[in-house]
């Protein structure tokens, strides 16, 4: 069964949401851009990049996503993006090449065990002392999308981190304190860890 986040319709929905006039007028992505940049991700592999919303804000980013329509859209923005199969045969697939791996708004679509497997597939591309940055929605955001299959909170993010043998360096709620997660749709869990072996 194909996850509905991998369909053309899902990618087109992301485009429509991003091009919403009120979102563009208010630049609602500004705080999230700032948050990503302050983490200093460096050369980043954006796993599950979608149409490139985060990728476009990375100064050195490469994206991968199984949704072929999303990759087409990301490339139309001039971004470097691949399907997983194409990525493995590209010059951007190199051992210990990336300063960071970014998994933003992906884990809730595929669940805990699949997230561990997915990150494990690319962990060898992360440099020693490189960062794994995982971002997931809190309750209100989780409930806003029917393709979300598992709520991934700090406890589950810690489980992912331990399963991968990484060292946690930071966790926080953004942009508002954790208490707002049940009310504000765009509040996120942010979890950062490092590869020390």
C-alpha cells in the first residue's frame, strides 16, 4: 500500500498551501527559516524534502523524497532533489559528506520503526560529529493531516536517537513553549543529536 503522502495529489496540495496569499503576505515561514538557520546545519541532506520548503532555506542542501511529483516541484525551484533511487546513483551520495541530516515533518507520516530504518539508511553519509535534526508536529499539527500515522513526541524522538546510537545535544518546543502544542497547529518538537562514532 502506498502512503498517501507519496501521491501526486499530496504534492499538489503542498504547493497550494505554500502559495496561499495570506501565508505569502505575512511570511509565516520566517520564524521557521530563522530556527533552521540558527541550528547551523551546514551541508545538509534533507530526507523527505517534499517540494523543498526547508531545502530552499538551506545554503548547502540536497533533498530526497519518494514522491516523484514533489521532486519535480523542488527541481522547478532550482533545488537539488532526487528520488531515493536516483540519489544513490548521484554524485551527492558520498560517505561522511554531510554536516547534517534533516528529517522535518516526516516521522509522523511513517512511524517510529520506519523512521529508525530510514535514518539508518543514510547515517553513513553523515560526518563524525555531524547533526541529526528531527522536527515533528505537536498535537494540533499532528491532528491536522490525515496522512499522519503516529504521534512522535520527545520520548519517541529519544527512542529514535538511542536506537541509532547518537548523542542527544538539544531538544525544545518551537516557536512557543510546549503547553501551546495542543492549540497552535504550527508548534513543533525539535530534536538535535550528534554522530559520535
